[in-house]
C-alpha cells in the first residue's frame, strides 16, 4: 500500500511498527493466504459505467500469500454465459493491473489454457500447463517483500444484446496445497451483474435524500478529529483513528475523520495544512504513510477540491468522511439498506470519492515509488493501485466506477436505478474490485439516493392574458429519460397557488387526468408526450394558475409522496373584454434615476373616469401595484403622466401600466429597467411550435436585429430584419405551418452578437 522502504533509514521505528502490525494481522489470526474474485469494465475505462452489450470485461481472481509458501496453486473458471472469451488474454497481473505474465490460449506448455469454455491459469514458480506452482510470501509480484499479490485474469466480451439480461460472473475455483500437504479448494461465491443502460447520474434530481444511515450519507460532523466507527462498513475492516506514527489506517483498516493529518496533537503530526512535501519526511510525519492528502470532507464544499482540514484544536467543527485502506482481497466495503422508496420510480444512487495518495506505488519487484529502479504502471504514475468499485443493488451488480486516478479532487460516481413494482427498500453494497497494497486508499462522502424527476414545460411557455368568459388552451410538454412517468393530473388554482384543485373536464369533455403514451425522441434521447386542454374562463376569475402532477402510476397521483409536481406553472390573467375601453396607450417609457424608476406614459381617448395603475415585477410573472393616477382628460385629447416607483430598482425590473374603468381593464406594453445592464437575451420562446414561433427579445439599446430559422442541415428557411427598442420586444416568425416537422435552429443576431436556440416543429396543430 505505502512507501515503507523510503522511510526505513529515517524512521526505523515506523518500519518496526509496520512489521508488528503485519505480523499480528496475518499470524495472530493464523491467516497465510487471502483471495477474492472481481471484474473490471475495460470498455468504460476511468469514466466508469454500467455493463452494456459489446463491453469488454476483465475477470480477475486475486491470490495473496502473506506468510509461508502455498504450493500447486491454480485457478479454474468457466467463461460466463452471455459472454465470449477474448483470445490472447490469459495472464497474471500485478495488483496494479499490469501484466506480469502473458500466456497463450493453447495447451502448449505455459501455465494458461482455455478449452471448451474452461479457463485454467496455474500460478507461481514452476507452474506449467499441467500443474500449479509455488507462491511464497517473498515471491513476485511482491509487496515490499512481505507479501505476494498476484491476479489471474482473462477477458470476455458481452454478446447479450438485451438490457436486463443477467450475467453470472462469480464462481470458479482457486486451489492450493498448504504446508501440511492438505489441498485447499476455494470456491468463489456467486456474483450476478445485469446489463443496464448507462444513464449516468440524473441531472434533475429532486426531493430529499432518502439515505438515513450515517447522518444522511454525510457521516456527520464534529469538533473532534476522529469519529467513532461506522455501522455501514463491514467488520472485515477494522476501525482506527488516524496516526502516522502507528501507520494507520493500514490495509484492512478504515478511519472516519474531518482532518486526515497524522495525529491528534501537533507533537504527533496534527496539521491543517496540505502544503507538506511528498513524501513528508519530518518527524513525526504529518501525512499518513508520508504520502496521503491532508484534507477535510466533501459535504457543502464549493468546489471539487472539497473542504479544508478542520482545525479541531481551535474548537472548529467540521464534516466527517470515511477513508478506507483497501484489503489485499477484493471485498465488500460498504453495506446499507435504503428505505421509504417509491415503486416504479427512477432513483439516482451516487457518492463522492477521492483517491487519497499520489505517491503510493510499489511495483512487481517490491520496489517503492521513491527508490531507484521503480517501474510505474504508466509513465509518471506513482499512485499505485487505483480504487475501482462496484455498486450493487439487492445483490445484483449495476455499475462500476472504473479506476479512480489521483487528481487531488473529489469525483462523483453513480447510476440510475428503477424500482420494481411494490419495491419500497433496497440493499446497497459497494465492493472493492482492485486488491490493496501500494495504493487503493480512498475516501467516500455524501452518499445519496434521490428521485430522478420528469420534466414538464409549458406549451407555450408564457404568461397569457385572455378575456374572461372565453376559452384558453393549457398545454404541458412532458419529457423524461425513462419510460415510466406516463400518469398525469392537471390542477388549477384561483388564489395565487395557495390551494389547488381539479379543473374538471375541458370544453370538449376531455378529462383532466389520465395516462399517456410515451414516445421516444431520438433527437433529445427522451421519452415525451404533450397534454393540451381547452378551458372556459369564468367572469369571476381574475387570475388562474395551472400545473401538472406526474407519476409512474395513477394510484400515486393523489396525495402521494411518489408523485412529482411540475415546476412550470401557467398563469392566465382574465380581464373582462365584453366592453372595450376606448383608451389607447401612445407610449410608455422609463428611465433609471439614482436607483429608482421614473415612468412616463401618454394616452388618448380618455373619458375622465379611468384609473391608471403602474405595476411592477421582478420576475416577469407576478406583478404588484406601485402607484395609481386618475385620468386627466374628458374630451379624448392626449394626456401625459409621470410616476416614480418609491421602491429601489432591482437588477432587472419589469413595469406595465393598466387602465381600468368599472370592472374592465387593459394593459400597456411592458418595459424593462434595472441597475444592472439589460442583456441581449431570448425569453418566453414558444417551443415546440407549429404555425408560428413567438418569443420575447431583450436588448440593451435600440437598433436592428436579424432573425433566421435554419433547418437541421443549416439551410436558411426564413429570415427577417426587424427594428428593436431598448428593453423588451415581442417578436416572432409566422406562417410556418407548411414547414416539415423536425428540429430547427432559431438564430437572432444583434450588433456583433448572436443567440442560437434549438426548436422543434410539431405537426397536427400542436404548439403555436
């Protein structure tokens, strides 16, 4: 695992401590060998991922001798069903995954053969096609001359083409003869994996983390450097405080800390600085094994560098993380049961990991990274064994992280899991795929299981003003990475979103709820559908909001924690239009003066009974009144008005003027003011569209703009040159009904800047 040879002369006590620990670990427990079976996904590399059709897996059986000599050592295995053996891949690897011995496939005298789907790899000195050899503690591949760690390996290609197919990657027998002459057969346990789409981690995770153990997966916080043991890390790993003088946590050990330096006091190596050299040859060393990072945890950190080490000696409190020093065998390092899940729901299971050591390598000769003659696994790589982990759900492997190289940063790894019908809990395990020794030291923090929600957007995506007593179309476009969220329910609010209720059937008798047919869109790689309903607007309603509830089953729509409320809310304002007010707005302008809005407007055709109300909004959705003025003129002539908003301007503030008489109202255009500069932006883009493509454009200064619509091949299908005024401009392209359905690009050019947005053209009169 670590660089012991580089410290032998400087700190003889350190080496003595190590050998005492090593002796007790493997002799007091009468343990002379260790072993494990695992695999790595070669195709997914360091990025990690699920197993998919065509992926190449390397099947690995690890055999470790820590005292004495094991004789007649051999590994046999059957090529897994639904895989094809990759010729020329029988070999012995070091624990770093470097080829130590390469064999041919034929029974031609070397120690590896494959015949009839049965792999045989004989191991050790003197091994050949007919018999296994001897593996001594001091043999090679060597871990500092104190243990021999070798990995028998071969590769297969996944030939199953259907997602959901199970792979049986366990089994196989490793046998050896002990010092008493007894043949010891070791049958590896079953290990099942599943061919699963490689979705990655959800980008739209919502809701609370349902992990309950270990303080919601964060491992908690405190003002003592080392925390107590974890119930989620198996007893095969021993909990210890961090100590550079004792060389802990060593292989087969783990710690939980908010500061990974080498002691609890300054005299024993405590520090809050990661600036010490590699190796840190001070006495005592501040770095575990002279080479580990000195860090804090990941929880709440602003960057992937994580939090700085906690200054516990000054009374600070900091978050904890678990740091695992992997065993020589490949084994389970974390087990947890996650409860309160929703059936038929997508969950994102993820955690943050960090490779703890940049200089921990030990090559097959047992030479340290810092010693002459060291052979790194790759040019310039002194890290040694890279952590490589498998995530399993209910005993079924779903995902491997790939090798996690040293970067000095935390990395997030995870997968998407779909719960079965009736499933409300799952057992999560994390297995170590790479043998320890010379690296494979890693931290874990912020374990999370959260729901992956579908997306719901308005069609069109804009606030509408519609005459009360008329009809309004309410539409939502639903999309999801997963083919599950087909149940839906519209809801309506007439009190500003305080309460919600069913709007009932629409004007055509169509229900406000149901199940939809999800259609896969190859352009967006999403399953999608659109819901549209036409509702009559009551004369008594002045403002209505609509939203949509989504679920994987209709039984979850009503009051269930397994439903999702779409974030998009349609707001419909419903002034009465039975009587048209004669007042016309000739202009509405404003300026920012010392942080306040000075507003001016001119109107004509007043009767003298109207009232003007200036309204303000900071989000272009919710408008609030800021002041009112009575109409001046009773003879229809022009009248000019001015009003100052007494509230300071925000960065961007929207204004409009409403004119009302009796119960009737109409509005001016909106203007945009602010303390910050007004940007060149497209807003309220109607996407998808059908016959027209409306949008709102904001510009910092008046001028000219060019609007283009391009097809998916870059061909221009429409272009218009238009004048724009500073602030808000209602714009759009019309007459698009004859365009073929498909994906287009909307380009808007203003001065020397250009904005491009992808838009989708629908058929059948959907959209606008």
